[in-house]
């Protein structure tokens, strides 16, 4: 598996767990706000990290870490993702997968084989605005399939959206209708990224949301969670 980064411990990437985060190289989207822009594309822009090194590190952290997050990039682009998950699972770790939902067939296999305990799927925008927000062509039918797979409830999950400047309150309502019946929806604060460097500029946008809109969103999902600062008016 092409591994481009390893965060040895994190308390924010896996809800309720201390986890290591493994970042895979390559993504099939080109979102302007992505802070991992060096992971976009197939070419190895970061120094590759040997998979055996990562597995050896995890072996030594058994009993110290609760879980492992496989993120990216887009992990489901990795042909040997399942083999990696099996190896980590055999060490006894809880596993979380971050995905954009573009490969529902693999997502279903991973869940059916019991290789993950938690999935976080980014829902970038209303389906009709995906190309605008992601700056790339997207098969939205595959996104809908992934949403349905998670909503079936075989694994714990969350859907999440970064509230970028391209989105408005009507878009948020549209998204919650798309995932209607979901257990959990997370709205994340937008932080500006330098598109050439993939680093944060320091500009953070605090968006305001009408309480009436929030109520409409809550009518569609089981729980609504905020990450960052938002004004409820």
C-alpha cells in the first residue's frame, strides 16, 4: 500500500479513541480546501513510508493505542487496502476508515468482512454541486450507493461536510435530505488553504446558520454535531 504519512497519535481523528493515522497517497478529487493537497494525484509527492515500518510501529504500540485510522488521499484507491486492514485487525486494533464514498463496492466488502469498526464519509456538497466543489468529475450514483451502505447500519459511521464558501444553508438542507435517516451528521468549520502549498493560511471563516435551518437539518438526521465555531442566529 502506498503510504505517504503517519501520525503516531491523535485524539481527534477517531471519536473516543487514541489512534494512529495512516495517510495513503492519491485522491480522485481536487477539493480546493484540502489540507492534504500533497496526497492528491498518483505521483509520490511525499517520501514514501514503507508498509513494514508502519506495521512494526503499530505492533509496538499494542496496548498503548486504541485504534488506527486509514485516511488520505482516498484509501479506497489502494488495491491492497483490504490486506493492510487485515494485518492491522490481527493486532487487535479498532479500525476507522475515512473515505469520499466513490468506491461503494470496496466499501461494502470491507464492512461485510468486518475489517472496520467506524467509517467517516465526506459528503462534500449537494450531489448537483459536486463537480463545482470538488473540481473533478464524480459519479454521484456511487456516492448514493455508499450512503445507502452506511445507513444500513452494519458499522458505526458519520457523514461530514466542510462548510466551504461555495455552500449555503439551502445546500446544507439538500445534503441532509440526501442522507436522510443517518445516525450522525458532522458540520466542519472551513479553514482557508493555500492551493499551491496545501497549507492553512490562518484564515478561519465562522459561518452563521439560522436556527430554523438547523431544526430542518435535525429533522433529517439522528444527531447533528459541529466541529469548529458556528454562530446560531
